C-alpha cells in the first residue's frame, strides 16, 4: 500500500512539474505589450517592429477577445504580439506580404545589398482617379493600374535585397498581375485610408503618410528614399523613354535621378545596343517632390497614348524589367552614398592644407568677429570693408575645424568667396569656437504645382 501511495505522489509531482515547465515555456515564447495612450493597432505594431498587413491580421486573430469593439485597443491590457518572421532553410529571412497576391506573398530575402535602407514606393493616382487613359482598340489602359503593378514588382525586388519597404498606395485584391490588359478598379487606398478625389488633398495625403513614417525611420535606417511612379500622357505620335524628375532643393534627389538614368542607359546599351536611350533628368517643382521629407525621385515610365510605348506596360516581362532596373539604380545610389560617407571621413581626418579663393566680399556678417577672436589670424579680415578686395588671411587650423571654417568662409563671401589659406594643424574645439553665422535670407519659391 505504501509503495502504491508513494508512486501516486511521485506521479502527481511529476505532472505538476511538467505542467509548470510547459506553461513557463509557452509564456517565454509568447511576447506581450501594452499600448500607449493614443496608439492605434498599426502604430502599436510598428513600435514593436511588426509593420505590415500580415502582422495586423495575425494580431486581430490572436487578440479578438481583448479588443474593444473590432479593432480598438484598451489601455492597460497586455496584448499578444504576433511572432516575428523567422529565418528559414539556409538562414535567409522570409517576409509575408499579402499585397503581392497569394502566389508571390512569400518573399525570401536573398541578399543584404540594401540592408539598412528604407523605401517609400508610391504609384500615381488610384482610388477615384485613374490618371491618364490610353487605348488599344476598345480596351482602356488606366495609368494607376500599370503604375501600381510596377510599384509592387519594385517593392518586392527591394525586399529581396534586404530593404524595408513601405507600399503607400495599396489594393488588397490586385496583387502582382501578369495579364496584358489589367482590369480597372477604384479599390486603391492610401495604406487603408480612402483616397480623396481632390487633387491637392490626394497628394497631401500620401506626402503626410511618407513623412509620418520618415520621422521614425530616419532613426533606424541610414538611407531613406521615396519613389513616385507615373505613366505620362502625350500625343499619340510622341514616343518617349523613361524620364526622371528630381527636387530643386535636394542634392540627394538629383543624384538619385541621375543614377537611375545612367542605370537605364547601361541596360539599353546592353540589351538593345543600337537603339540608344533618350530619357532625361530634370528638376521640377512638383508637389510630392517639394513636400516629402526624404529625398525622392519622380519617374514617368512612358507615354500611355503611344503604340510603341504601350508595349513597355502591357507586356508583363517589360514591367518586371522596369522594376528590376529601378531596383539596381537604388543599389548603385546606396553604394555610392556609403562610399561618399567613407571618403568624407577619410578627408575629415587626413586633410592638411586647403585654400579657398575669392575676389570680393559684398557684405560683412557678424560671423567675422567670431572668426577673428577664435582663430590665429595674421592679417585681420575686419580691415576689409564692403565692396573691397578681400585681404589675404592665414589661419592655423586642424582637420576637424577645416570643414566648419570653410563653410564659414563660403557664408562670408556672398559675391565670391573670402580667401583663407589654411596651412597647419592645430586641434581646435569645434563646439566652443565655431563662430556664429548669419545666413543670407531665404528666397521664397512659388507654391509647387500639383501634377495629375
């Protein structure tokens, strides 16, 4: 009897121990968090590094009994977080993005060439606005449908290269399509929000969404870029190649547009060597380029009215090629940006002597007093008067001060550039000795013109 009793006790203890360990293991694998005041589900998931529609749907399923109403969070409640995407097979991460359609929703990250980069991919028009309309016989070709299909293909390519991608304009049903003639709809949204019919309101909505993401993304990604994809509409006889617009005020935007054009030129030289490429790069004061915080490029994929250009859109392999070449343009620009940063650091710590020449000082900013006091000036620059020739000036300055001082001298000279001769290394405290600079007044540009 005693033996049976002892066996029962041991069995009960083992059962309790097993259940405790099982519960502990389950709780350890299950992540939970409470929302902050004012957070919706999307922002709550983004803060927990789970952006995207797939995580959103899984969150609703896991927490349907804890939500207020259908999709509203309660303060103080710890919600179950969807598990993060795990590496599969050879250690490469797999991303699930339903926007690409069932067949292509699973995206395997095959490279890290764009790791640390974040992109905002925006197809033009959408919702109640189809954009330009071309025709092949009785079939209508809507700009928003073809721009959206190329946008999805580009987004998927960027993800495969290790980038974070925000697809701003979305259609939950379309996915990536290989059809020649894409069906038209008004389902597109701006990340779930209805797209306004009013032109300025529509553009403002997508810019605001990009800028909202960018405020957070700029802290986590060293390279953020936006791309706006459109199809132009001109006379039926006017054949065009892909052309690119950049912001007038952002050098990174101009460089990206030029890089894209060079990429397309090299591709045409390779695949159609006798054809040539006539695409262009130019600055335009477009609303979306002027009002998005990250550097952006605006791409016109061709003329939707022209019979020859239409083949660039209606053949799915051509749409894929467009997406691939733009992705390669981004990779080139990303690598060049990293290389430029390395060169800047190299210059920062290795420069010895720099000369900046000038002819006339047209104004005497207050910064001069700071320069005179903070640097060892052999011949004081304050002897120069408005409109006179700049005196020669020699200063002793180390490499860390060189960049700041050169900027000061460029600010000093309005009609030319004042001319310091920097001849030796003396390490100067940048924080304590940087002279105040009075910048020239900002020239107010005309309001940017929206584009349809």
